[in-house]
C-alpha cells in the first residue's frame, strides 16, 4: 500500500492495522539503531530502568530475569534475550547477580541509566521532526480510540 497519488478519501479507507504496524516497526528500528550507535540496546536500558528506584522500580530491589520479563511483558519483543543483555550489563559493572539469581543495579549502573536517558530527547526529536504537538496528541487520541473500539484497554 502506498500514499503516493491517492486521494485523502482513498487514504481514509486504508486499514489502520497495516499503517500502525509499519509505523511500529520503523519507530522501533530507528530507536534501536540510534541506541546501538551510542553503545547500548533498548533491552539493556529497560533493565536499568526496571531496577532503578529512581525510575520504574518502586523499591529498587533486585529482580530475577523471570520477574523482569514479566515486568516488561507489554513492551519487550520476542527476539529480546534478557539473559544475554543482563550478562553484558554485569560485565560493564552496571548490574550484579546475588546468590538468589536476582539482578541488582549498581551505583555505576544508576549513573549509566541517567546518562543514557539523556539520549532520549535527541532520538525523539528526529522522530517528531515536522510533527506539531497538537497533531501528535490528535494521533495518540485516535490510536487510543482504535484500541478501545477493538476491545482493548487504554491506560
């Protein structure tokens, strides 16, 4: 499907699932490529965030890989290997394992999380180029309504 030389009426008849799927894949690919250029992966960043009491973790306590997988279930991709990603972060000194197979964020890992988070505005900026905030908000509202119409839940 293409938007070249088709009318707005024809475009309005296009399937939303097709376009949201293309958008999802393009956005994820771009984001992950930008992170890779900066020396880390999206799952690595998620691990740091989920273990930080200054971010997603409510208490900063260690978690097993299964607990982390469950915590990330709504956004982790099937090809993401949290065990391999965690090993890299342990080698960097950003995470440690305890005797109960729980991962813990180190002081260095917390600093890395803060440093890596500083990349988000630049990555987001490229993706939002040429899109007004009002248009972005409208798009999100439309997507939320699609979700509700399909029987899903919008948080």
